[in-house]
C-alpha cells in the first residue's frame, strides 16, 4: 500500500462506525461488480469440468446423508 492510500485509510478509520460501514459497502459493491464480469464464464467452465470428471469416473458423488453424518460425527453436531 502506498503512502497516499495508507493516509486515506487512516483518515477513513477515524470516521464513525456507520460512515465506515457505508464507505466499505460502496467499495465492496464497486469491487464486486468488477470481479463479477467473468464469473458466469468461470462457473460454466467449472461446471463443465465437474461434469467431465463425473462422466469419466474420475470422481464420484457422495449422498448428502453420508456427508452430513460424517460432519456430525467429526464435529459432534447434534442431529
């Protein structure tokens, strides 16, 4: 982080909590919009990859009830 950015962050940290939240929300929305441009293509690629792995028997599915039981046993979660 350069000096100008660090100074800006330091100033923002002095704002009341509500204003910091508002600034953070605006920054997040702005950044999120930039990163979402390719997300649909990325998801499509991931789905195709997973389907290919399933079709080639490289991976197999595990039923939800089996996964849930393993999680509950591992973390002693109540039913």
